[in-house]
């Protein structure tokens, strides 16, 4: 029982020490975060990052639009079919001219 009590006291001290360290680190983090948010370079970089995200979204939208239009205007199969028909008709005309 005495060992358990000693362990409880020791762990209680460790807990209190850890809580104090966490509070100090948390305060230091908040202070540095506030300093950073007041920094002009940080503010400028944040604005540029927001602008860059917006531009990337616009690029994605435009690429999607271009792909859709390319799919709508894909005339290659029809072009090949017409070329084949022209070739057949040309051969028929040549045969008729020989007769």
C-alpha cells in the first residue's frame, strides 16, 4: 500500500509538471502565432496562396470545359468515314470510265 501511495505522489508531481510544460508551450505557440499573423510578409503570402488556389480552381474548370468541347467537336470518325466513301466512289467512277 505504501508503494502505491508513493507512486501516486510521484505520478501526481509528474502530471503537474507536464501540465505546466504544456501550458507554457501553448502560451508560447499562441504568442508566436499572433506575431506571425501580424507579420506583413506572412499576410502577403497568405493572400497569394488564396489567389493561387482560386487560379488553380479556374484552370481546372477551364480544362474541364475544353475537354467537353473537344468531345463535342470530335469529327475525326466522320471525316474518316467520308474519306472512305469518297475513295469507294472514286474507284467506282474509275471503273465506269474504263468501260
